[in-house]
C-alpha cells in the first residue's frame, strides 16, 4: 500500500485547510485509517482515526470539534478537514493505514502544515 498526502501549506490562525490522502496498491485488508502529526523533537501523535467499514471516528482531545476525518472507500481517499487552526497545530501531518489482522501499518511521506499567529 502506498500513501500520498496533499493539501498542506501555510495558513493564518483561525483559518482552514483540508488534507487528502490517496492510497494505491492492495488496500483490501486495510481496516483502520488515520492522521498523525509530528513536530521537531516531538513524538508522533494521533490526530484522528476512522474505520474503513463503519466509518467510526476517534479524535485527539486537542482537535475535537475543530477537525473532521472522512473517507471515500470507492476512491481510496481519506480527508482531514481542519478548521479554527491554531499555531500549535503546526506540524508535519502523516496519513496512516492499518491492517490490524496482519499487524501492518503503512505511512505516507507527510505534508507540512504551518499556522501563523
């Protein structure tokens, strides 16, 4: 499975961005997808996840109510709508797809999001 993120950039505080993740390859066994973020000298942290089947979502407390994760299974796309962005949201955002049965995680190359104050 190959993952490619897009949509990052520079935005002012209070603004919005939408990230996209395009998956290719054998995605049949993928059951959970998500977005993570990581800054310099920081641990990679979960932002949001969504199950492929039911679409059940889960959010980090820091983004709850501001970010929305969604997916389009027919097109192998996943999105992260980010509203009311804050400077502390500045990070590299990574797309993740997981095959929990086989215990395999796939990662994209990351896309930079920078929020100016």
